C-alpha cells in the first residue's frame, strides 16, 4: 500500500484526516465505524457432523443483541411493504453460506458490506462496448477493461478509496458470489494464477492514475486493493462480476473448536495470535465488533499528514440559512454548520413530494443520513451518523428544494444535473460530507430535538438534530459548478488512455 500516496490537495487531505480520526473513535467507543452497518454475510466451513442449524440460531441471536445495543443499525427491510424488521432478521437476512470440509475445525467469516458500496457492484457480459475503452472481448484484455470501467463508474459514490473483488466466469449468481468471496482474502496474499496476479497489480496501479481520489474529490488514492478469482462458465456466457467495497472494510474471521466452541485463532488479526484465556467474552461479541481491515489503516496512514491549503475558505453557517449566504459560497469552500438540521432519505423524499413537512424547512439543511439511534430513560441519542449516497434522491431533490426552500443538502457522492439546476435557480448548495465517518459526525450532534415518521424505521425517519461544528465541503454550488462533474470528466479522459491492448 506504500504506492497509495495522496497529493497535497486540500479536499483529499481533509477527507483522509477525518477518516483516520473516525477509525480511532470507532475503536475506542466500540461503535459502528459507518452508520450503514451493511448486510451481515457469513461464509462458514464446518466438519462433517456439526449442527449447522444451531450455528444459524446463534448467529440470529447475536445479531438481535448487536442491533439492540446499537452496534448494528436495523437494516432488514421488507421489499414489498418497506417495513423494517427492527432486529436485522427476516427472509434473506442475514446471508449465511455453509460448506462442509475435511478439516476438524470450523472456519467462520463475516463481512459487513454497506448499501452505498453494494450499489456500485457491477456485472459485465462479454463481449461488450465500454465508455472510453471501446470493445471488450472474451479475453484477458476484455476483463482488464471491465475492471477499470468498474472503478471508474463507482467514482466517489462507493466511499473511495475502496477495494474490489472480481469474479471471472460462473453464471450471473455465482459470478457475484465469487467476486464477494475475493473480499475475504488477506491483503498480502499472492494469486496462484500468474496472469491474475499480474492483472491485480495492473488494476491497482492504473486505478490510482484515474484521478478520482478519496470520496471522489480528485487525487491519487482511488483503490486500495484488488483481488481476482476465476471459475468455469457456460460456452454462451462470459461474465465479469465486480464487488466494490468502501474504505470502511469490515470483516472478521475465526477458527472455532467444534467440541468446545472456543476460538482457536482470529483470522485477520496481526500475527494470527492464538486466543487468550479471556476469549470467551470476546466470542460473544465477535460478530458485533466492526474491524477496519488492516490494509485500509495502513494505506490511510500514509496520507493523513496532509494539511489544508492556505487558500481554502472556511465559512460558519447558522441555521436557518439565507439565500445571500448560500450565493456567497463556491465549490471547494469548507462549511461548518451550527443549529438544527434534519435527516431525510428515500422514504421521506418520496413522502414530501405529495405532503407538507412536519416542520418549517425554509432556510433549513437536509442531511442524507440513516443514523444509528438508541433510546434510554433520557431520550434518543445519536450513535452513528455518516452520510448516505445522495444520487438516489436525484428524482426528488429538485422539487423538494423548490417546494420547501431548503438551502443546503448534505450527503456523499454528489447529485445529478436536475439538482444542480435547482441549486442555481433557488439559491441552494450541496455539501459533501465524508462517507463512513459515522463517529466523527455523531459527536457533532448535541441533542435530538425530535423525530417524525418513525413508522418508516429508524434509518428512514426524519430526525431533527441540534448540531455544532459539522464540517462538509461545497462540491455543487448555486453558480452551476460541480466538483463531481469535473472529476468524472477528467477521469473519463484518463480512462480512455488505457484503451490500448496490454493483455492478450
């Protein structure tokens, strides 16, 4: 990861410093590093004779406990009714894959992959035509082009700098499964296939030349790791499946003695040290703890000494905000929010199109966020509160801005041309917060003033939060400028320079 060295760009430096601080806070507070704690996905290998039904029951019990304690956000939603189960259990949740093997121990691995990076997964059917890269055929060079395009299309929406797992072949289902399985590989392993090892190195190198950078702000650190696997396929089908994972790489694995239930080894910890005497207590919370992959920490450590450009402006805004204040902002400005802001995601935006808001939103700030919340005798508390991907609200945002007089929208990854036009017409601004920095931002929320639409579920409810010192970067302003559009165009031009054949 020593190659992944960021430049002195102000936005990248701020983002990486925030990420580093957030990692430390999450570890110290034993709290989610990102508020989207993802879809719990387990891959479990067991000796013959082990009761897999009992293992699944134990997994379900610990997920319920972790959700109740605020270590996991309730993320299991009925696809037809939209109702949140509230405990991370339901049809298809969690995902558990069992396979028997001839070893005498249980190998259990967990990955917590959030929706933002899951939405940037992509599957290609070869041959195909790719933007900027031309025709991708059924050969190693066509595979190369697909993987490069997968990194390009993710931009900052998947919380770059990220990791990718690639599955070559299989059918549509097993191709994606193979891709996700690559994310369980250790960082410094060597692919036994020399062609794939060469391709892994090439993709890591060239992806960091695209100029997408951390959070899509532009820069030199776009990808932190690439792992590729291959499987046989049908003659008529040739799939390249890419599983994108954000910088908050949360996985853990253990080797378990089936006779005692004791942990013999933590798979991803430094040195693979054997479990200590107190490991039983750790075992109870093993699936609750969220571990940032060591590779992400190493790569980030290389670049967190970046400092802000002396030319960058820092502006404090107290809500409600005036149009005049917004018109004075430009792309690149750092904005510090004080006062009340309101969370709003998919369910709320859909509702507000046809209904009045429960509070006055004129001059207000809408935060694209599905927080982790806990309630005690004193009321509600924010446990984790990073931004969600904003592009999902593109069908709604322009009308919501116009209808309610919203002055600032906060999220991650940027928005599209309709929203940009609305910002310009109505005097609003888009602020990019740092994806995954759930603990960093949670500390900014000093009080929960209220909540509406709790029936939508905790992530989708409209939370009214008192905030101090909430920092974000102007990436779309009221003058028609968009950092995201600029970075995408520049990275597209760089992508085209990789069109030439390098693998046969």
